[in-house]
C-alpha cells in the first residue's frame, strides 16, 4: 500500500475524505447485494429443508413399494429352549405340533486306562473309520505312545473328522476319540493290525480296536414328530420338513408336544406404516412452516407462494386421498389411516390390525400394487428430489448460479471502487498541492508587503 501524506497544504484529512466518498459510492450496491444474497441463501436453506423432508418421506415410501416386503412370515416356538424356527415367504401360515424326541449326536469313545501319555501302546497299523470314510495310520517307534498316537491322528491329512485328545482321570490316562459329524451313520470304528500277531486282545495296539473302546456318546440321528409324523435326520437343523420353515433343535423332551405358529409378518408392515405416517407428518409440518403467513404480524414463510412447493404439496395430497381402483381396501381411510384438520395423518391401530387380519394381501396391494399408493408417491417424489434432474435440484442450482453472479458483481464493484479511490486521491492530492502553492505565494506576498515602507515614515522624510 502506498504511503500518502495528504492534507499538508490544505490541512484536510484527504485519506478520510476519500474513504468516505468511496464508501458512499459503494454502499447502495453493497447493501443491495447483501439483501439479495441473504434472500437467496434463505431460499436455498428452505429448499434444502423441503428436499430433506421429501427424501425422508421417499425412504419410508420405498419400504412400502416392494411387494416382496409384504411376504415376510413370523415363526413362534412355544418353547425356544426346545426348538427355534425361522420361516421365509414360501411358508404357509398355520399351526403345527412339534415333539423333539431326540437330538442328533456325534460319536465319542475312549480307550481303557494307561499309566501316562508317554506309555508305549504298541506298533502296527490302525484303520480308523468315520462312517464310510477310512484312513490308515502306521504306528512305529516314532509315534507308538499314547501322546504320539494322538498327534498322529490329529495331523493325518486324510482324517475325515476324528479328533483325538488325552484326559487324565482317577483311573489313569485315556485316549478320547470324537467325531465332528452328527448322525447314526457317522460312528467311529477302528481295526487294529497288531505287530504282536493278536489283533483283538487287550494288549498292544489291539487295545484301541473298536471292541476294546468304551462308548462315551453314541452317534445317533435327530428324531422329531411333526403333527405326530416322525422325521429322522443326521442333523439338528431341519429345513425340508415344512416348506419355507427351518427348525433348529436345542434340546430333546420326549413325550412333550410343543407348538409352532407360522404367521404373516404384520409387525413389519405396521412398523413400515408407522414410519410412513411419521415421515408424512414431518413433511406436512415442514411444508406448512415454509408456506405459512401470519396476518397479524405479516410474517411469511420463505417459500410462501412458491410454485414448486405448491406443486409437490398438491400432488402428494391427491395421491394420499385418491382411492386405488379394484381393491377391497382401496384407500388409507379404509384401513384406519385418516387426515386431521391440519392435514396430518393419524392411525387407528386397532382397525389397521383388524383389516390386516381380515385380508393382509389387500392391505399390501393398497401400497405396493402397480397402481398402489407407494407407486404413485414414488413417481411424484422422484420428479422433485432426484439428484441432478429433480425439480428442487434445478431450483437449488439456479439459486447457486445467481449467488455466484452476485459474487461476480461484487468483484466488479470492488474494481470500480478501487479505480474511483485512486482517481479521488489523485484529485485531492493535486488540489492539496495547488493549495500549498497558493499558500506559499500568499506567504511571499505577505512578506513582501510587510517589508515596504509605511506611508507615515515617508512623509516625515
């Protein structure tokens, strides 16, 4: 910034005068820009609020727009500690009597007692089977202890699912073999080929032959009765007994009949309807606030009279109140959803529940059919809130462009005021120099005049 010393000749504060003149020149335009930009920012904020409320409502409508969302089923076990169940959309609603006779279990057997894990068992070969699968284990000096056999079994690459472990009890040390597969066909069997020549006695490697093992748990299938009809499976999960229903058995209680109820998932529909109503009411409140007018104070909502707001408001109201042709329950009123004096929706929960019990499909069609309420609303909302191409997005883009243009106008004003400031400073500086020169001349003349003889002194001479 240039250093100036204005006012030396005139005594005026030139810098202050220039600043005030420049400010006075720019103030009307700056105020106009500020007012216009504030109004545009208010409009932009209002459109943002409207768009947000519409988007929230759109999300709630989407939950009611897919027919698949109405196909959900509930499954209720009378005793989840006995069995639990899930049901998909193919399950037929109804009640079933379920008895869990026995659970599927895996085989578990143990050896007789050894003195320790390091005791030598013997040498030879073990053919270990799990159901129909068998793997061979050669036992030599490197693995013929109880611990060596355990490690060899567990590390065998072709082991079909037998786990060996060692436990120490009062009677001694024992090798425990456990299957990782359920069902009666998955028993553990061992054929020993003992190097001592006797493959079935209780010495050497023969001590681990099947006949010398002691069962801890017998491999067995699960057995359930569905409406007194027996079903057997090598698993505690049944998914092919009742169409669309999967059972998970938790415990057996022979002789006790529990119940399974498969129903329509009214709870999900009620939840989605509640979300729809809440989002709609929030939208109504937002639109009312943005388009309000107080006759007493003259205060008006930011979007009062706005064509976009009026348009979406009118279209949504029409969709909400128009009946859907061809349905037994063809309107929101018919299922217990009414409009109050403020335009907000209220739900008669008892009536809605009763209607769903009477005809769940008709209720779902009111929302999700091709000409249903959700479909109509989806089309309206998409036109207004779609990113890039929606009506409100276009309004927002237009406002932002106008704000940018105001920014350009501000820059042009700044450049003009800078030029004006320079010109005024130059003019005032020139004036100040001129005044200084005039003052200098005046001072000179005054001095000259003061040096002239006075008239009285001339006469005396």
